[in-house]
C-alpha cells in the first residue's frame, strides 16, 4: 500500500520560503496584503515577505493601470488571463518552451508563464492588443493574414509579439535571421512557412514607410 | 435557374482562388476567443487528480481536506474506480472546483488516494506480450512467390507512440443547471459534442447548448465531450456556478490522445528487373488501453500479387490512442515505403525508377507517375540523385527519399440552412467547426459563389449546435460535406429568388442567373436587376432553404468525390559524426479534386509536411517501463519542430482538367502521411543504410551506423 498526493512538495519548500528565495522584495513593495499576509523579514535590507493569501496590486497593461487581487504565487500569465480577461497571451506549455505567452515587459519580450505577476509591478506590460486591431492591423499583422501564417491560431499572438520584437531590433532581417529569431516559438499546425514569408514581407513594407 | 453543379473554370467567381482566411484578422490580433479564453461571471476553476499508477486497485479516495478548504466549491470523485482498478497513469480519479486556479491546484494536492499497485504492462516492443490472437491475412501464394523471387529483402521497422499535443489543451468552460447547460468546448464535433451527455449530467440533452467559434487544434483527438466534459459539467451543477476545466500540459500529453506504435519485420520479394512479387509483414504495436489495428501494409502498393500479413495488439497500461491525423497511414506508409526502398537498394536500382516500375501495383498508376515526375523536377532529382550510400567522402552525407500515399476524403453528411433577406443580406447556418483549416472561409466562398456576390455580402454562421447538423471534422471529411450542403442550400434559395424576380420581370425563371451582383437573363445584363432590387421584391418575407448533403447523391452529382494520391520527396543531410539529420528541402505534390480556397489548401499541405518533419525527426512518447509514467510529458522534451528545423518546403497542387471535375475532396490527412517515409528513405540514401526506427534522432542514427545496418 502506498499513499500519494499530487503536487505534494518533497523538499518541503513553503510558498513563503519560495518567494523569499526568488527575491520578490522590490515587487512586494506594490503588494498590499490582505490581513496578515505581508511581513517584513528580519534585517534591514531583507525582502518583504508576501502571502500566502491574496494581496492587491496594480499592473500596467497596454498603457492602462489595472488593479488586481491575487495570491503572490500567481504567474503573470494566469493573472492576466484569469483576473483581467487579457487572453491574447496563451497558456500552452506553461514553462517557457513554446512562446505562446510572449508579451513585452518594458519593451523586451518575456514569457508571461515564467514570471510571477508581482514581478511585473512597476513595469510596462505590453500585449498584442497594443500592436493593432482587426480594423487597424500593423504591417506585420496584415502580412500574417496575407501569407496565411495561422491555422488554429493559438500560437499566433506569441508569434506576432516575438516577430514585432525581431523587426524592432533588426528591421532588415535575412531569411536565416528570421529563422533564428523565431526558432523558439512553436506551432503545432505547422504555419512556419507563412510566418517566415510574412515577417520578410512586413520588413519590406515597413521600409517603404507603409 | 441555378444548378447545384460546380461552375466551369471560366465561370468561377471565387472558387479556386487564393483567399485570406476570414478569421485571420481576429487571430493575428489576439482577439479570437477560444474555449480556454472564455471567462464568464462567477466562473470557478477545476483541477483533476490523475492516477499515479499504471495499474492499481483504488481502495479509497479521501477528499475531505480539499472539501474543507476555503474557496473550494465542489468536489467530484469517480465512484466507478472506487474499489476497482485504475488502468493508466493520468486516469482521472477526482476533481475539485474552486474560486481561483491557485486554490484549485492547492486543493487537488490535498486529495489522498489509497492504492494497491499491481504489475502493469508498459513495454510495447515485444510481440510476445501481445494479447489475443494476431489478425492474419493471406493473398495469392506468398511462400512460392518468395521461393521464386530473384531478390528477397527482409528488414525490421518501427515507429513509436506519439501524441497529438494540441496547442489548446482539451477541455471546456460550462454552465450547467437543472434546466439546461451551455458548453464552450475545444472540439472537432460541435453538432454532436453533447451526444450521450444528458444522462450523466441529468439535463435534457436537447437543452445542452454548444458553441465553438475557434479552437486550438485537434488532429483527431477532440471528437467527444470526454470524461473531463462530464466532470466539468457535474462540478458546475454541484456548485451552481460556471466551471473552466482545461487539462494541464502533462495530462494533455498523457491522456489527451496518442497515435499507436507499429513495429515489425517486413519481407519483400522481387524479380531481377525490380518487379515486386511478394510481401510478408509481421506487425505489432500498442494503442495503450485503447484499441489497436495494425497499420495497412502493403500501403498504396496494394496489388502486390502475393501477400502475407499479421498484426498483434499489445494492450498496455498507458493512455488510450485516438485518431491521429490519417489514422494508421503514416505508420503503414513508413513501413511499406522503407521496405520498398530497401529492396531497390538491394537490387542496386534507383529508387525513383523502382517506384515507377511498380506503379501498376497501385490503384492510381497514372496519377502517381505524373506526380512523381513533377516532384522529381521540383526537387532536382536528376541532378541530385545517387544510388544508396554513394554520397561521397566527408562526414556530411546528402540523400534523397521518395514516398507516395493515398486517402479517401469523402465529404460527411451535412445540413445547411441558407437565408436570403429582403434587405439583400445572405447568410447560412451550419453546425460545423473550423479547426484552423479554413472551413469558415470555404463555406463563405461557396455561398458567395452561388449568389454571384462578393465575399463581404454574405455571412457564414458556424460553430454552434443550434445550427443544422454537420459531421465531425475528422478524416478529411469536412470540406466535401460542408461545401456540398452549402452549395445545395444556396442553389435552392437562389432559385426561390429567381422565381420571384422572374414573375416581376415577366421572364421565365429558367432563363435567369445570378451574376456579379445582379439577377439577369443568362448572359444578357441589359435585362437585369441588382441583387438588392431583386431581394426587395421579397417584401416582408425571407427565403430559407435547407441543403442536405447525402454523400452518395452528391458524389453522383459531381459535387464531391473520394480517393486521392500524393507524392513527397525529401532532400536531407546527415552528419555521420553527430548523427544529426537536417532537412534541406521537401516537396509535396497533392491532388484533392476541386479546390475551394487555394491559399488555405496550400497551408494545409505545408502544415502536413511540418507535422511530418516533426514525427520523422523528434516526436516520441517516452515511458518508464516500470512505472508507466510518461517521462517527457512536457514540451521541452516532447519536442516539436521549429522554424529552424524544416528546411525549404515546396507544394504543388494538382488542379485543372482531370481534377476539378471530380468535385471537392478532403485534404487534411494526405500531406501528413508521407514525410516519415520520405525522410527515412532520404537518410538511408545518404548514409548507405537504414535507420530502422523513427524518429531519426542522433542516437538512433549513430547506433545504426555503428551496427552497420541490417543484415
Ligand atoms: S506558455 Fe509560456 S512559453 Fe509556453
Ligand atoms: S496555428 Fe495552430 S498551433 Fe500554430
């Protein structure tokens, strides 16, 4: 006979200890604990300990300040999707492998599944919503549609964000550079041919001032 | 009068042109709402408790600690396994729904299950572990034929279990109460998703509403509502709140469906001129705890005069198989085409010559001959081809490989309602779904084509079970089914309108047609009214007509057909020092009858090639043979091909006379069948010996080289 518990914690790392470990100190500054959930650890420079339990904090998403109440252990992806109905970033691998959750943090691409929401306090979060709408698509988004760079489309927002970053940094990429730059975004339906053509064409059209 | 037959090439307004998919803009801007994205007020989050054992008695399930937790609103346990067995790792035993996803995860960790583990069968590579008697088949006189053959090749081939790995996990959001239910699932089967659910949920089945406008991939794994559909529904009913239940990635890979393995020895006999005379295949494999049918061998070369085959099922304690894009075909294709190519190599013959020599053994010799020539031109076969292993000095060897495949692709039964309103608007309602293949776009094209209107003048409503019933999207049956039912409904509705207009114009309805936004006397736009003028004649009425696709009838009418063939070739480089296989180029030549949207059709073929590269080079479910746990149940070690892995891909669609007049045929499965075979053959051609198993990982390549190939 044996007893098993899913998700049991063999190392006995408590959530409290974990948060201390990752140094969520600066982030915790914006985290207002509900009840007894925030504490100052011993010592002057020691990080604040937050949680367990809900806290309230503010995230800046696509230029808007949004107040959210969530546990400190919640990832940015879960907080955006579950609390704020910001669902363009998708949850696929949930561990930094596929790129489907790619967003910008202060203009740099990041995997929303692989950071805590409270690490994003005080930073500028930008999602695909800032890049265009169906009525006013960016040159890259138009090229994605034209080159049929999506099938089911579940990977597409991640690709658009990653490819936007690629073109920001290298407005004139070679085919090889597109392959390198987007090699970390995965797609099960197999839309890579369209993605590659779309990015190359968007680079051309952006040069033309379009 | 409009006739439902497809218009001739010079009369086509939309059909056959490369159109952008209509949901491209919402997908490319992140606004498309998938099941996973549905958030409704008061929604709870569910998590499931999967079995840790591959085979065990379940003595007790204790959910008291979870139930006592703040924020937990409903708990479910599977009474069906209590006191009985769980049969694979990941089998769902219990579930909780809580206010937040974090609380649900914490609560599920508090569930305690007391098991008595038993010895499970995990391994699928030993045919002696098979259950039941093998299936057997004999044609002609194989023993004599092998005796008489000038050359006999014998080899071992294997292709392991792989999984669907849909980007959007299986699952749904639902809201269930006594009176009825609303489900937002990720499904391939909107019309029949709820079938059989009513009783388990205690809800009248006719009151279960299903909506799925976009979905994040299925590939054959999302036909039913599944256990998690019922569990989500029961949790919702218990809590009196909507519930979101999506599988986590590890479970998705373990229990969301997989493709059966296939292993075995194949013997091929041929005369000295390269004519294949006999084949003998002894195959085995597992579909986990699901069923198993051995793959079709010989594949495509089905007319080999003397055949012997046997297939042995190994019933393992693993998640059950589900249809995986072209069920059985990629395995049968790989095993057959590899054995054929090995036979060519043994004869010292060029593989292309050998394949061509034996096309009489297929059902479509002329088509394959044509396609092989086109593919050979596209890949530069003449310039690049060499006999097996004749690939020069240096550690990087280059080679070409060939494969051919077949599929049915007949349209499924489908019903569609078309309405024409007095304000000139046109819409259809059809209970189909768009898996990302362009169904919504194609239905709209057919509707607009029939009315002689631009695309934006008509609207297709799909993805809801309130609409007329259309088949599940599997087996490449959708496009033939929905384009036929839409065409039939649209033609019937248009003819009603022509009757009204004819009476007003004083013309015979038989002489009228819809063309370029007008209703006119056929070929004479001086006697015409605009579309809007014509519809205004309806006054306060609308026209509503239903089209029913009955596959037999529609095939006779030429609206749809079945039976396609395709050819693919691969150009690869293999580094014999590292074992790394690189795809330089792949070409695909494919027929599928009348193509509705050339752009989304071409995308399908690209997608098939890329999925094919993935299972040829990377994909494999690795199980721990002792515990039955899948060791790579994540996307880091269950590897998919990325943009850097696919090389250059070229697609040629067979269209025009000889193809178009067959009507519409499905395209989802065919392009994914050949890549494994073509790539494996290219590797053998490059390095001079067969790597007997897929995927062609560096370790397998190096092992094969170290062994010096098969005897
Ligand atoms: S979901 Fe974040 S990288 Fe895959
Ligand atoms: S389009 Fe389906 S996963 Fe990329």
